């Protein structure tokens, strides 16, 4: 788990990435900046990527993968 000011990024044991929280500045990476999320949203765009590490900045997130 990694947390920014108002958003959280989660990495499951299966390598799935979930995001939740404020999306005012596009922190969630879901293509819109108007919709916040109180429940985790899966980033399905990353389903073919083996994510191994996540980091969060104040208003951003970064992912590392094996690919």
C-alpha cells in the first residue's frame, strides 16, 4: 500500500493494482479528474503487466514492473 495526500494505491498479492480516494488532479489514473472513489477501483489497463512495486507522491503514483 502507498498513500498520497488524499489517495491510496494498493498492490494485491496477485499483482493487481487498485486505487481509491481523491482524483482531483488525476491521482487515480482512471482517465478522469472529476470523479473521486470511496471504494477501490482496479486499474484493468495493467492486467497484462506484472507490477512488483508501487509508490505514491503527494498527488501522484508510480509503479514498477518486471516487463
